[in-house]
C-alpha cells in the first residue's frame, strides 16, 4: 500500500487503479490467466524479460500521467517515482530501468 510520501491525499491514493498480483511477467500489468504472461503478451515479442506496472492507465492514474507529460506538471514525476519505488520494494525486485 502506498504511503503519504507520494504527495497525494488518501482519497486520491485510494482512487488510483493500482495493479495487484498476480502480475504479467511481460508487461507488468494484471495477469488474467494461469500462465506467467497475460493473453495480450502471449501474442507479442518483447525485448525485455520482466516488467512491473504501478497502475492501470485509466481513471485518476491517466489524468495524473497526462498532467505530468502534457502540461509540464513536473512535481508529479516525484509522485510516480515514489509509487514505483514503493511497488518495487514491496515486490522485492531490483530494477534496471524505470520508464514513464
């Protein structure tokens, strides 16, 4: 569960559509089946081994990401960085790269 280090209020944190286990080992999103990868990733090639998503790209997550990317709301980069770091620590994973 995210902490208040993300600079979001409790109501906003609660409304972000976080991705929860089981994760797809390919895209890092929700895994909707019994395999290690989701049905979408079964059909695609990828140049990476594992990925982990913080949230689904809808609702408040989409609004915040679009504000950061298209309205130059750069403080939100820290928010997403904190959320990503918390997710990595929660899952006990090391990372090579974090991308928006």
